[in-house]
C-alpha cells in the first residue's frame, strides 16, 4: 500500500505533536511507501520508505505560498498513492477537496476534539472515514466514524524496568498544555488542603507550557495562586518538556491527576496509565473507562484531596490501568485499524 499522510507538524521533540513521529514509524511497518506532507518540519529520523515534504512554515513561508505549495505537492503525490489520511486539520481536507472529488481514493481524517465546525462538517461529507479515539472524541453524528483507540506507544510509555527508588513523599504529576480548560487551579487548591490536613509529604509537578496568549495569563495566575497558598516548595512548574523525555517524567512520579474539562479522552492520562502510574481524573470521557475509584465525581478541592489520600498507598506500578491502555489504545491497534479501512472504500 502506498499511503499519503497530511499533518500540521513533524517534530519528534515537540511537546504536543511529537507522538506523531512514532505513528509514522508504525505506518511504515504496514505500508510499502509512506509520503508525508507537513506544514512545519522539525527534528525527525524516519525509516526508509518514508518521504517528507514541508510547506515551509518552519522557514517563515507566507500562508498563500504554503497553500500553493500544498496544491503542488498534494496533486503530485495523491495520484501516485493508494489512500490518504489527514491528521486533525479539516482545513487540509477542504484545500484538497477538488482532487478528492475528481479522483476517488480511500480517504480518512483522524480527529479527536469536541468542537464541530463548518469545515469539519464539510470534511465529513467529502471523506470516506473519520477515525477517532472514542464516541466522545468526535461529536458530529456520522456513519463514517471508526473508533480506533488513541494510538499510545505502550513500549515507549511503560513502567520502569528496575525497582523504584525509595522516596518518602508522594509525587503527584499533571502534564500537558497549560490552559484554563485543564482546571489546574482546583488541583492547586487541593494541594493547599492536603498541606493543612495530611501529615504525609508530597509534591506536585506541573509539566507543560502555554500555547496561546490567554494560556500564558492563566499560567501566571496559577503561579500567583501557588505563592498565595504557601506552596512554592511543594508545587513546581517545570515548563514544556520534549516529547522524547516525557516517558521518564511519568516513571519518576506516583500519581497522575487530570482535572481537564475537555470532555474528550486525554492522551496524557493514557500515557500515564501505560507508564504504570495510578491516575485520578475528573474528565467525563473517562467515567465509563476507569474503575470508579479513579474517577472524580466532584471537582471541589476537598473532594480531590480526599481521593488522593485514599489511593496514595496503592502499589506501583499499576498494571491494571496499564492493561486497559495496552488492550484498547495501543499504537499497533490504532494503525492497523486505519490501514485496514483505507484499503477499501466503503
């Protein structure tokens, strides 16, 4: 199979999109040739049989120039491919629609977000398949939706091979983009409650950084809250970390906490589970996926703190949670399902 893939960025070090480099490696195992068109190109080291073509955003190329470059690249490679997969960005589907409609090839979009835009509605009509992680990851009703799991690399994200180093305090972690939808302030307030009502030592690591201007303001407000609550020695902001380092971050902590309000399956939670961490989350998407004790029915700081206390002594690694990811969200399962579907037009 000769597969064409269109994505926004390829950079194995990127905090948010670094995982897709590993996806391309996996696609290369199942396709005779993989051709990738990217808006922006960074650090990469892909196997033979994978060719990458950039639209030049990393060099400052203007938007109109990138669009023209996209039409050149897509028109050339589309006719020489057996199928095409778009990753996350419906705008690419719109730009490619004249070619998709004039020459039929199996075509799909991977999309995991609760927003439903006009461009997404258009893309759904043009494409053969919509690939997504779960029923809450794609909110537009469609018979074209295929649930594939989230594509987690469970060999990269796995428990430490050696015995964990002895520690006296509980190491809490939350990771991912810092944004108001992550409700990190509730977690910080829960830490303030623990400080006053628990005699056990603990720390909270916040790993990730803001992307938008409003996110930067939110990050500043969180740091002010930490100072206000007297938690500067317990709550540490580590900023964004390269994707290649994040697996070791998970292994260095005990308990992952996610207060996200996105309503979609959070990839960071699954990565933490695959790494053998115990997790607690208030994200509604996990209500039916996790054993009840790991889901936070309430968002009050006191309730979060008490749940942390209740599961703090659980054995590590948590192999029960890891197995849920291996079974339902592994990268091999996701890629093989996508490949199988793209071999045929419905």
